[in-house]
C-alpha cells in the first residue's frame, strides 16, 4: 500500500474542500429572489452575504492546496474533490444570477461548457495514464472568474468612505463584475483552445 493511500480522509485540506462544497446550498439560498421585494431584482443584502461567503470559499481553495503541499497530505479523495468543488461553486453562482438578467446567458454557457469539456478530456487522458498539467491560463481564468463573480454578487453601488455619496468615491460593482467577466470569458476560450491543442498533440504521438 502506498503512502498516499495511508493518508487519512479526514484531514484539514479535505475538510476545507468539503466545507466549500457545503457552502454551495447556502450561496444558492442567499441568491434566491425571496430576499428582495421584487423577484426580478437581485437582493442587495443577499448578494452581499453571498459575496462574502464566496470570497471565504475562494480563500479556502488556495488554503487547502497550500496546506496539502506543506503538510505532505495529498489524497486521492482530495485530488478528486478539489477541482469539482471549484467548478460547482462557480457554476452555482453564475446559474443563480441568470434569472435576474444581469449577465449574458451565452457567457455562462461558454464558461460551463469549457469546464465540462476539459473535465471530460482530463478523464480520457487519465484513463490512458497521461497527465496533462494545468497551464497558467487556467489559473488566470480562475482568478478573473472569482473577481467577476464577487463583483456581480455585490452588484450595486458602494460608497467606500463613510457612506459619502460622491461619484469619485462610489464604485458600481456590477460594472466591475462585468469587466472581469469579459476578461474571464476570453481567457476561458483561450485556455480551452490551448488545452485542446495540447490534448491532440499528446494523443497524436
């Protein structure tokens, strides 16, 4: 039996990953239209707490990987759950925002399709004993997605200094979110094409 298989399932990195998955239904509840007066308008309070929870979950995404490497705790379960947790929480937020009509459905479709396709290709490569490492494009894609989703969840104008209502001290978080979502979408397509090229090149040998 290898050392990897002897690692306990209930370790800190895996617990953090499972907590990230457990946060998904809470996020979905916070984004339900029942928190606002108009079912077609995103709730400011629900979006704020959803953004806070999503930000904490995103930090645990980095933290569980860091702890797993630092503590030498790398399990098969952790390697399986970690990327799934990341994809599920992003998908949940984007899908829950769609009914409000604040984001283009085609962008969500592109992002979700990329994740499904790449996951399938990685599964095929894994069955053949081939590991195609994630590129830096995938990391940049994740960062921009996180920033975009936080902005879209906050959605409204925020006055940063003592609630002073001045244009220079006010940031519309929806515009911030859409700006980064456009960048995330472009990188999503770029990273998908890059991975497909690598996949074809590896299997053509």
